[in-house]
C-alpha cells in the first residue's frame, strides 16, 4: 500500500485515530460511519456485531482496533470491485 493510504489509516490524524479519540459517539455509530465511508452503505447486522466485538476485545488500544477494521474493509472484494 502507498504511504498516503498508510497515513490515512494509521497516522496520528487518521480516520482511525479520530474515531478512537471520539468520546461523543458510540462504537456502533463509529462503525456505521466506517461502513458508509468505505462501502457507501450501512453495515449488516452480522458485520456490526463482529466489528463491535472486535473493538471490545481491543478496548485497551482502540485506534489499532479501528485501523484493523479499516484494513479489513478496504481489502475485501466488495471494496476492490466497487471503488
């Protein structure tokens, strides 16, 4: 991946960093934002459950959890073929 993409996902001012620092919204709202940002759609119920479970398991390092979710989303066939 390019440095530009890497920085947008993992940098100090990345989307993941902003989501991790945001205490005004629930994790569910943040996951909805990610799916709309990446896929232009809301997450399906199972996708939401998986993402929330992942964030909860990594609550000590939320930025890394959000980074991992973003990487997973942009490396899917849905993203690669539609965007």
